[in-house]
């Protein structure tokens, strides 16, 4: 089993990033009267789950040496499908969410299928899906 150690360089980098984050937080807090409000923090907390799911997925893709350029466009397409299903077609929430997730999975299946079956680099395939989904 491999053990991981933090080097002094990585600790210094982490401390530097935290310092920059703190400076930016103070700066924007002083520049905007609405920055340190409950609404701002509630909005940030509402956005975190979706971004976390995307970040974890992209991390796994990058770990295996791939890249997915279409993730943002496919996410927007899936959100648009959810909105159209609920608003224009009066679908209940659960079936509309299933349709939306299925749309994202279908786009991923197309990306993976083309990349594996035809041995096209993922960069090219996902660039094409980015344009299709957009």
C-alpha cells in the first residue's frame, strides 16, 4: 500500500490558496452590501450539490486520462429538457427528472460508444457533443 505525504510545497500552496480565498471574500464583502447576507449563502449552498456531482465525475474522467469538453453543454441540455417536460408538457417532477437524467446518460453513452468503437479520441468526440448539445 502506498502512503501519501504532504510536502512542505503542497502545504504552502494550500495555505496560499486559502489566503487568496480569504482576501477575495473580504474584498467582495466590503465592495457589496449584499455579499454577507443569508440569501447569498443560501444561493451558494443550493448550487454546491450540482457542482460537486460534476466535479467528482470530471475528476474520475481526468484520473483515467480522458477529457470531457461537453459536460457543461450536456448539463444545460438536460436542464432544458427538464424545464420543457415540466412546463410545456405538464409532467410531474419525478418522471421529468428521470427524462433529464436519461438525456445526460444518453449523451454520455454516445460519447463513450463513439470513442471506444471507432477509437476516436475523447477530445474530438466530446467537442462534437458540445456543439450538438448546445
